[in-house]
């Protein structure tokens, strides 16, 4: 049996206090998410709108605490309207067209949506995310989107057997994060560097992450 509360404690003990731990909850049942919330993790990440809808009400009803829901998977443009009803943060702003759609829907809903820019730090063709050399250009292009507030940078990085190999990709993302922090722009207020998962979170923190996204080490293996 997986003891979620113990897992939270274990990770918490290895991580500096300023690092926010997000529970990556894809495929998990409402009951498992509720357990992680009771153990003190109130940042929940989901990858799919429909999966989120299946657990959202039940998890929110289970606690008086405010849960912060993060979209961490690729968001399709035709799901943006529904997504804005669920997520407090969109961590996967990965194209200009998506940003434009989020801004448009947020304007209609009269809200400002906190978002992170997702970087394709491995420059992998098949993966989503802004290419590192287009990053500053992307920020410039979205400058008039007043219904988006960019608060962070997120990356996954390539998949390796040995997570040490992720280090250069984390370093690169950190550099972009530091550069973005210096840009003065109305809709930019960069505070979060979201990188590191179960196998790589200590390396990510070493490279400057202040938000980590943990699935397996909290909930056990996905089936
Ligand atoms: C699944 C997922 C994670 C967590 O992965 P684990 O290896 O299970 O910790 C983090 N970020 C994203 C975007 C994910 O999809």
C-alpha cells in the first residue's frame, strides 16, 4: 500500500522550504488527490481537461483549503474555455496561438489568467513548448495580452535513464528565467521556475527550480 502522507513527508524533508511541491495527479482518483491535499499539498497539476472535470468538484468539496489547480499538459485551443473554469494557473503556455486564445477567452470571462511559459528545452521536434531561441521573441509577441499574467517558466526536458543528463536543460531554462525576470512588461511578473519530477527534482532544485511537479514519488507508479 502506498502511504501518500508519508511520501509527502519524505519529499518535504529533502526539499528547501521555499520550494513549492505540486502533486502531478494525472490518472489519479479523487480519493488519492484528497489524501495528498490532507497531507498539506494544495497545488494540484493535471494534464487533461476531462480528467480534471472528473475529480474537480469532489476534491474541492473535501477541504476548506483553497486548492490551486495547475494545467501542466498540452492544452488544446478548443478546450481553453472549459479550462478557464478549472485551472488557476496554466503552466503550459506553449504557442502564440494558444496564448491568443487564452487571452481572448479570459477577456470574455473578465479574468486575468496566471500562466507559465513552457520551454522546449531539449529542442525536440515532437514536443510542445517554446524553443529557447524564440523565447524573448515570444514574450515580445504576447505583450498586449492583458488578460494573461506570466508568472513563471516551466520545462520538462528530454527523457533520460540517468536524470543527471537533464542538468544542461535545467541550466538553460534557468538562464531564460533569469533573463525574463529582467524584462519590464505589463503582463510579466516572473516568480516561478517549474522543473523537476520524481527522478529529477533534486537536480532541478540544484539548478534553481522553486516549483517541482511530483507524481510517482507521491502516489506510487501509474498503471
Ligand atoms: C506526469 C508529469 C509529472 C510528474 O511525473 P513523475 O515522474 O510521475 O513524478 C510532472 N510534470 C508533468 C508535465 C507531467 O505530465
